[in-house]
DNA sequence: TTAAGTTAGTTTATCCGCACAACAAACATT
DNA sequence: AATGTTTGTTGTGCGGATAAACTAACTTAA
C-alpha cells in the first residue's frame, strides 16, 4: 500500500484524464470536466502537460451546442509503437501496432523443424527490420511483448514448453539487450486472453476465460479486469484437469486430462490415420459423416471441461480460440448441446460461449497491448 | 474510477495508519511514521482524529531506545462488536466477536427437522439475547454477517440451497429490519475462506482456496487477497466439477461430479449401511480395516479434485475443512498420496495442503470479519 | 552530577494541487 | 445589435502533506 500525497493525486487524475481521452476521443476539455467530475481548471492544466508531452493533440474545433465551439482533443496513437511476438510450436508471428493496437505491419513464418537458435535468429532479424521500417514518432518503440506456448514464471523465465525446446532460454534478456526496450515474456493463453479483452470478443467483459485449443489446452483467466497468473505464474493449466479419473495417463503425470480428449491433437488422433490435410478439407466440404461425428465428439468433450470452468469461476463469458471452431459453427453447436445437458440452468443463460474474434493474432496483439498498457502506466509514474 | 483530491489523500493515509495500528499495536507515532513513510506531523494529526473517535487509545509509555520514551498506541478492539451466524443444514452457530475477531460469546444449536420459520425465530431470539448481554462500547453492534449452505447472488439473496429450504427467503431484509444494523448474507464456503484468511490457517496467504467438505463440496476462492465471487456470486461450485464424464448423474444435471465421490455424504454412503455413528466411532478407535479403506478412498477422490484446483489456480495453499480431516491425519495422508502421484512435480512442493484451523467456527468467524472489515472501511469514508 | 547525544512528538512555515468564482472568448438565437 | 450559452483561462483560497525548528524526555558516559 503506497502512501498518499498531492503528487499521487495529480498522477491519479492525469491517468484518469488520459484514459478518458484514449477511450473517448475526440473529446473537449469541457466534456472531460463533466465526465470525470474534475474542475475545468484542473482539466486544462493537466491536458496542457499531456499536450506538451505529445500524448494528446488538439484536432480543431468541434460542433457548438449553443455557445463557444469546443476544442477537440485526440489521443496521439502514433506517439509510439509496440511489437508483439507469438512464438508458436511451428510458427512465428511478429506484429507492429500503434498505441491503439492497430496493426501497422505483420510478419508470419512457418517454423518447420527450426531449432531454437534458428528461430531466435529469425526473430531478432525480423524485429530489427520492423524497427527500421517503423514510422517516426516521439517515443519510438515502446516495448516488445513475446508469448510462448508454455509455462512462464513470475520472473518471466520459460520453465516448461511441452512441445518445443525453449525451456530455460532467457528470451527476455536476449531481446532486451538486442533492442534496449522493455520486454515481457508471457504465456500464450494469457496473452491471447488479454488480446481478446482489449481488442476482441471480450471487450465488454470484466470476468472471462480464454480457452486456447491446439496441441494442448491452455486457459487465460481475466478476473476483475485483470489477468490472474497464480502465485508462480502457472494458473490456467486446465488442459491437465482430470475429467475421467480412471482415464489414460497423461505425460504430465495425471490421468484423464481434459486435453487428452478435447485438444486439437486429440481430435486429429480420432480421425482415420490415412487422412492427410487435403483429405480432411475435402471431407469438410462434403459434410462427411465420419468427420462430423468426430467434430461432434470433439465439441462434446470440450463442453465437459467448459462446464467445469463455468462452475469454478461463474464468468461472464468463455472465449474459445481454435481454427475449427472459428471457421465452423458446427463445433460450437456441439459444445452448446453438451453444455445445455450438463450445466445447471442458472448458468446457461448467463455465461456466453463465443469464438475468438482475433483468431491467430490474439496472443501477439495481447502481447502488444500489455506493452502499451505498461507504457501508458509509466507515463503517469 | 474515482477522482482524486486532498480529501482522498487524507482518507487513504487515515486508513493506512489505522490498519497499521490494528495489525501492529502497540506501536508509537514515531514507528508509524517510519513504517508508513508519512511525516511525523501528519501521523500525529491523523492519530489525534482516530483517538478522538475512540478507535485508538494511548496505553502509556513504551521502552526507550536511547531517547525519549514513546507513547504506545493500541487499537481499541472493544470499540464495537460483530455477530457472525452460520446457518448449517442441521445446525446453527451464533458468534459474538470484538473488532479483533476474538470470540466474546458463542451459541450452538442442533436443528433437527426445524422448519425455516422455526430456525429464523431461534436466530432472531438468539441475536436479541446476544445483543442484550453485549458489553458497552462506543459503537455497539456494528453488523451481522450470516452465511448459508447455498448459492447467494450479488444482491445477497439466497437463490439455491440444495439441502434446505432457504431459497427465496429474504434473510437480509428480515434481520436488517429487526436490528437496524448492516447485514451481509454470504455463501458458507466464501465465509469460511474469509475466516481462515483473517484468523486461521491462511493468514499468511494471498492466494488460496478453502474447500468445505460436508454434504456437498463448496470452494471459497481468495485471489489477490480478496474473495472472488464470480459475476453472479456463484463461483467455487467445484463440487459439481466433472471428474468422471461417464459417471453417474448428479442432481445438478451434470455427470460424475466431484462431490459424488469426495463429499462426506459420499464417504458415508461407501460404508456398510448398518453402521451407525456409534459403530463408526468404535471402528475408528480400533483402526478398523474396512473403515480405513473407505477413508483412504475418500482421500483419494478428494485428491483428484484438488489436483484440478491446483492446476487451475496455482495457489499458495489449499485449506481443507472437514471434521474427519481435522481430527485424523490419515485422510490428509491419503490425499497427499494421490497428489504426489498425479500432480506435476513443480506444484507439489509449492502448494500447501492444510487442514482448517478454525474448524466448525470458520464460516461464522469469516462472517464476523466481513462485517468488521466493512465497518473499518466505513470509518474512513 | 553534569553534559552530550538520542529519540519522540509538536509547532510553524511552506509547498502543491484542486475547487471556486470571475472573466474572456466564441458562438447561437432572436 | 443585444442577449444568453458554452468553452476555456486566470487569480484566489483551502486543505493536507512536508520539512525544519523546537520542546520534551530519556540514555549514556565522562
């Protein structure tokens, strides 16, 4: 708990005003005074400072409402830029966004059997290039957010990546030293949750879960408008929640883990072995019965775990991140069938189950928004 | 987000100082200045106000450390009193505590087949009596916290009590009107969690779960030092978490719910039907093999769900509230065996599994501490 | 026993940020 | 052209915190 003095007061009001401008620009000083409750003179003084520091600029006069025309203020979303990186199991995403989270440039790579060192080199090279082509701005690159498919501890060290070999690689240090800007390492599910929270399907929600379904299942928890990371940073490992205690052994040590039944990997293993990606697409188009039975089964097992999540957290929504779900409403319907048969009625109407709207970009965008948020916080520190 | 002015500054510092005195009394003004970072003159001024309002008093001079002897300040824990009520399925607890949570008087009743109306009458009568015998104090009764074995929504209305008939009974209104003090209605698991947090096994933890095991299983979540209630107030319904998706139907609508395997009810159903309470105690004393196999099984199934909780939240600790567990380390050992075979190693050493220390009183004490906390907050509003 | 040093708490002066009110600027209405 | 409204600025005062000087009370050691 920090102690309070006039300086704190000023910082709090400054932050409040900046937030108001960010989320409601264009807006006038008079409107700011009304919405915040701060006196007009206070607003004017604070805004002056933010204008001097290039975070806000005057865009010109607005519409009169019967008197002097207001001077409209805009958040200068080009005051700086953020880079968001998603290191996937077999792909790499690098996004550059402005302070509004709008994508300025994007780079995608397939990582077929790349070593960690190769990927790292590719990453550093790409970031370097992105920085070179970045538009000029008062604050330049404000930070790099990087997410990885594994467990990240509270010191932002990668401690477990089941499907890759990033364990123990000090990505934070390497990238920080290369570019000399703030760097954050984050779990992929947490970053995705944050992305959907700020820019995507969960904008309206204060309390929701983001379920990332790929090789495994990871869950990002947003509670009271904040990411909940757990004591060591390992929360949301619900892929290893037992849903069948006599089920098969998982390599995590547990039995009958959810992701053994409801991950995309599990779904693919449920298909005939001789189906390749092409065959799969063909049957998709043809509404093939065998395929759709597998999809339904996938949705069913997903639903079982989602009921557990809903019972645990009582959230406003659960966001599902998976290409199959985003592209085809059939799976989500199968999920919802299981939900309606298994979930207590009181929840069913109250908790929304939605596909991700940012899709593949969710984690990298989330990583960007984390950097932006900490930059904005830093402005008022 | 509220705006900031000098008044906020004063309130924040006042609250901070009062908290410091509450948790570290006896303490001098000089120490307060050091620990809070506030100027000596600020501390003196604020303390004067709190002394005037009877929340703090001077207890006399302390030990000199080489200079003038300090005047020691004490929190006046007898400035008021709180009542905590635990309405159980078949019992009723009414506690009176001072502002420190120390029990001043306690009343326990068995409710054998009492109707809701009868219980309500008993409750009101008991509270009346407690108030009559309460010591004199500047602020008197500061509030009544009541917890019930069921779901309580955000408007503090009881919406579901599986094993009793309190649904829809407006306990809050009735008790408020009878005694004209603040009243809170809370879920039993939440109240218990709060109790253990403030006074019991979880004092040292900011992030933990409290698992209440009786007829069903309820979980209270404390995250970042605060109760997490969920959007509608229904979080922690982990008794209805599926741990065996092909398992038997539960009356909640789901299948293979945890509490079908690991509640005390489930444990008792696993015993031979002709064993009564006396027989049970006898066999307990004799270390009866059949009984202990059942206990082991009970612990095993508990462990399965606890692993799920640990994977979900990554907490500092999980507190188990059940008489069998508190009285006999055997069950907890059985739990831990399952944990060590099923939980990822990284967690095992990091998450503590502890029996409740407040036992039966945990929920009522938690209810008290909620009222005390809101009273203290109100002091600085 | 006395002088010097240390710690506790109060008093006084000063600073800082906000609110308030008066004012100036720029517009709409009639 | 006169009146009223809205926007934004300027000067004044208030409240609360800090800092420094001061008083008070004690320890230590010559």
